[in-house]
């Protein structure tokens, strides 16, 4: 009887291996052969799942983004307005080793996206989702009266997004000034500027 292979589980396993390999060895040197070896597969075993390196990288970024969103959805349950915004930001910030590894994956992905329209479109889609969430929470805060007067939703959204994305780079490259305690303090100060009263 032929062996039954769970193809979805195999794809997920390969993506999990890939994001760890990229996080610890860097992006440029990662090949399909590296991932196959790390996963304990024969060299050609990845081809049915990921025929090209680009397809594997795309799936890996999507997976890392999905991990973040799953954490966000869990942490914001029952929250609204600035409380939801705070919980969201804490899940995006690289506050532990796992999230630092995620940052080590998304930073080179962004570099690749500068020159690859498909990667750029994938990033745009991910950021659009975050923008919509942030704007929604700011609108909730405004409706409940907890948002300081004069705060412009569009500007506040982009300011927070710029901080969160920049924190990925700063935490990896300049951890002495951007360790978890520093990043939490920076976030708290930013959110304090948004609060009414």
C-alpha cells in the first residue's frame, strides 16, 4: 500500500524550516537544497511543493505574517479602540526571540520586494490589512471619546505603522537601544500622545 502523505502538513513543515533557516543564516544564501537538507528531505523533494525559490520565499513571508496575525486576533479578543491598538502593537513588535526571528525574515523580504513586483504586491496586501485594522481602532477610540482631539486618523495610522516596521530593523540591528523594554516604552509614549485628556 502506498504511503499517504499529508501535503499541506509537508508544505507547512518546509515553510517552518525555511523561516528558521533565513532567520539564522540570512536570506541570500538560502537555497532549496539548504531547506531540503535542514528538513531531512532528498534534494528534489521540495520541487512538488515549491518549484522555485521565489515560491518558497513567498509562502514563508505569508506564513510569518499569518503567525503575527493569529497572535493579534487572539490578543485583541474582547478589546476595542486604544486597548486593541495597544494589544496589536505588542504582537507586532519583536519582543521575544521568536518575533526577532520573524523580523530577520521580513527585513530581507522587504529588500527583495523593492525589486520584485510580486513580493511588493504581497507586502502591500499585508500592510493594507494592518492599516484597516489601525484605522478602525482609532475610529472606535474617537467614537468612545478616548482619542485626543486633533488626532488625524490617517496620520496616526501611518505614524504607528512606520514605528512598528522600523522597530523590526532597530531591534535586529540596534538592540542596545531597542530591546523589549525600550520598545514597550516607545510604544507607550506614542499611545499616550493619542489619548484624550
